[in-house]
C-alpha cells in the first residue's frame, strides 16, 4: 500500500514512520499542503493523509479521487 502524507511535521513523520515499521507500507511525505494545485501528486497512491491546515473542498476531493484512480 502506498500512502501520501501532506504537510506532515517532523514529529508526525517520526511517529508514522515508527508505526509503519510494523506494516511496511510505502510512505511519501510531501512538504506542501494538499490543495487543487498539489492534488496531482496523489497519482498512484492508495491513501492520502491530510492535516488540519490542508485545504480540502469538493474540487480537491474530486481531483484526488481522479488521480488516485489513475495509479
């Protein structure tokens, strides 16, 4: 499983990476926030994780659904 994290802070990355040692998922941490411009970065990912400062609306979710389905 491939997981894309957007706008994760260092402490988030450390926590999720530590937990992931038990699972072996492929994780990519993007510095940018998720929004309409960054949505194409989700191509090929099974899961997209966002945090409170990401901008999620219907347009972003439609794009994420489209791009994740392409992968």
